[in-house]
C-alpha cells in the first residue's frame, strides 16, 4: 500500500475522489447515458452503485443493486459485468490511497463462486495489497448480504510514476 501520512482531510478528499469516479460516472436514476463511445460502458455498468466508505486508505466498500440490464441469458449477473465492476471499483480503491488511476489494467483473475440475481443488493469491497511506483495490486470481493461470496478477484494495474 502507498506509504505516507493520511490526515482526515486527505482521507475525505480521497473518498470524494473515489465517489466521483464511481457514482458521478453513473447517473443514479437517469435514463440518459453519455453519448457513445466515451464514457458509455462505465456508466452502463456503474449506474446505481453507491460508495459507502473508504474503510482506510486503499480500502473501499460499495453497495450495488444488480440491475436486469447486467444479467446473462441464465438470469444472473453476467461475468463480463462482474469483471467490469472489479476493474472500476479496484481503480477507485487506488484513488483512496492517493494514487492515480488513469493507467491500464495488466491482469485480472476472477473466481466466480455464486450467482447474483436482478434486484439483489450486493457489497463490493476492494483492497489495495501493494502499490509501487508503476504497478498496483488489489483484491476485490463481491458478496451477498448474507456474506456468501459471489466472486473473488486479484487485479493488477499500471499506475504510472506520478501521484495525485
């Protein structure tokens, strides 16, 4: 995880940066999405996500109600949508540690363990394991309210050399 001191003002700023990255990219109740192609996909997947808290720098907890638009033909959360949630929420977790997030994902390994259905409320927690000068690694879990794990992921991303 990134080193350095984090005062409460810095923590709040990092949380607000993560909130903007996830929530403001996704109009909560609006049917109007950004024009294609810029921003469409992120808004399509993230619409309705709620950032609950940055538990500590590098750890982010979100709530998400599974929308029917993200279901596969079997009637549960699509694996690609799950992968997108992992990518986007992990990226936001890096911002809570004061790191830039404009780099590219390098690797993602996801274990799909259970299904999530339409209108089911799930928790998504991302935790930065390591953030070096150029590469960051995080883990992400999607869980049902019962605590049952839907998916676990390990995610690495190119961060670049500059801090926020």
